[in-house]
């Protein structure tokens, strides 16, 4: 069981692979042995300079850079827990996540420090990547700490995901969850020691963080890039020699909008994990780049539960349940439905700590999600007689845009801050990019006027850029149920109309500060 912790996996891999390259950022390369040493030196710095010990939480507001991994691995070495935060978070959302994490120290890049201080001035802030004369900044210690005893069920990270009826929930991910995530990814993607994994996804997402453990356990190499770039995709894959990469749904159609080149199919990639891509879009990608996308189902709360190997893929289907997991398609009462009948996807792990431990300091939300000891995903699927699963739609009132989960509740709260807004409902509508666009139906207070630009100007003070609605409909009233709840399905069905204001068509430019 002790092998199912990040420090144990790191020590074993360092002993086995020594000076082979494990991690590469732009301009930075670590061998397996160096990575182990870096974790120990980071742990020593966390302990001696910031008083971090077993069970303590450290928060990070840091982009894809080496220091991110230094801090996370150092914390794990001590038995502490990391809370990586979305670098776009601000205002009440950031305040909530910092408070919920329980962190007393926040590691932040220089341009993000003011956000932290505005959210909670009492927190100690350590600059990451700052010049030497900029004050207190992060650096590795000269000496190395011995690893503290860590168990597979001890928390490794708290990862924040958007809620549907409230603020973001912190998913408590134990060490063994990453062990099993790597185990199943290695099997399904057939990752070997000569593979090069490349990700442009942010390290505060579970996908990019787990990719490190996948490379670690396979004896492979992981390359991190700062951000996704459609125009730079081919160059990144070619220059790095990447054989495996990870794409979120919207990235695929975005890539297909770039100009075709004669040698598109000559890039070294041969495996791309891209769950949730529509079949027709996946077919276009395969035709252009010569690569069949790999589908599946995973979540921050669970693991890589459903998938299929290359020779077993079925276009349009997620795959089959993987060994070590129980999967059920259920009705609203939790009773299993017959094959061919849509129902909610319920999950359970047979191995200890293969799933998350629940939501940090949110017992009610944890009980709601694991109501009958099955994880209720909020996703509607159908299973055929061969055991293959197909995604149908979402039961949860959560919007997925550009790879980000957006809470409609948080967007509604931000829009309601405008003094002219009486009521608002936020919901997803279809997108040409195969994911969702954010739409808001807004009721303006009687006798007042509200230009849509003014509404979004105010909303941007409280929302990450990706959560700002693209579409706004001004309506006289919202459709309500008998008990006063908004009938959002009515709004979704109506969708975008001729009277809908479209910020992209209007030329409204979002701030990225």
C-alpha cells in the first residue's frame, strides 16, 4: 500500500531510471533523480521557512512553470496537501477557495498577488518567479528533507471544481487516486518508457497534474507548455517529439479551424486523449492528422473509469467500465435501468482510495454526491448490451466552456450585482466548438435601462473571463415552476433568438486581467 503514494512512486522511479529525463518545461529539464532531489529540497524550504508540516495546506496561484511542481511535490514529501487554484479566479470565488482550503501560505506569481491580498489580507503571500529584489520569493533549500510517513489515503491535493447551486467545491484527492489514475491511463493509452507526453492544460487541473504521475510510473517523459495554442500545435508536437497529448473537447474543433498543411499527418503524435468530442468532429480530426481520438470518462471526484484501448474503440462511444470500478446506469431513485435506457451514471471503486475523499469542509455536498455510497456524476448515459457507454447529456446545471467548468450560480450572482438587474437565469447553449456557450436571461428593474455592455462591464469585476456570458436576452419575466424555481430547460430549448445580444458579434472585448 505504501507504494501508492506520490513520494514512494517518485523514489522508486528515481532509483530505477536515474538520469533519464522526466520533466521538461520551457528552458528547464529534470531527470528522475533530480526530480526526487527537488521534492526533498522544496520540502525542506516549506518546513524551515514557512512552517509547513504534515496535514497543513498550501495554496498556489501559479501558472505552468517548474515552481508549481516544486511546491506540490515538496508538500507531498512532508505529508502536506496542495490547493492549486485557477489563476483566473478573483473576488468572492477566490476568497471562498482560499478560506475553504485552510491554507495560511499562498504561493502566487507577481501579477496575481494583489488578487490574493484583496481576497484575504491576513494570508502570507510568497512570490513565485519574482526578481531577487522583489521581497520574499520562492526558492529551493540547499539541503534536503527526509520524507515523512505518508499513506495512500492521505490527501495529496484539493482541486476546486465549480458547483451548480453554490460556490466552488474543493475535491480532496488522496495519493492513491493518482496511483490508480496513472495505472489505468498507462493501460488504456499503452504508455511506455519511450513515450513523450505533452500537455498544454493548466497544472491546477487534475488532467495535467495526473499526467505527471502517468509519466513517472511509466518511466516516460512529460513536457509542459504554458498554454494551448492552435497555431503553435504542430510546432509544439514536432519540436517536443510528443507521442501522446491531451485535448479537451473545444480544443479539437479549434484545431480544425487552422489552415491545413500537406504534412499535417506527419507529426509524431499517435495517441490523443480527448473525451467528449462529437463523432463527426473526431472523424475530421482523424482524417486530417491521421490520429483517432481516444474517448472515455473521468472526473476529479472519480478516476479514469470508462475507456477502451485502440483496437476496441467504437466511434461515438466512451468505452467500457475498467477493472476495479463498478458502473451503474440508474433512474432518479438510484435503481439500475435496462440496457438501452438512458439514466444517470453512478460509480463506485473497489480499490481503497481510488476515488476522492469528498468535498473539503462541505459534508452536506459530500453526502449529496455519494448519497447511497455511489458517486452520482450528474451525467446521463446509456449502456448497450456489450457494456459500452455513450454520453447523452448533463443532469447537472453546470456549463462547460473551453475546458472550464462554470457554475451558473456564480455567474448569476455576479450579474445580480448590477443595480438594474431584478432577476437572472444563466444556462448553456450550443457552440460551434462542440462545448457550451454561456447565456443569460435578464429581467431589468422597472423604469430602468441596461445596455448589455454595461452589464458585462460590471460582471467582469467578479468573474473569470471564461465565465462571462456570450449571449444576453432581456426578458420581462423568467419561466418558473409552481414552487418558484426557474424552468431552465425552457430557456435552453428557446436558446439564441433574433433578439439575443451576442457580445462577439457586437465586438465586445473581454479583459484578461
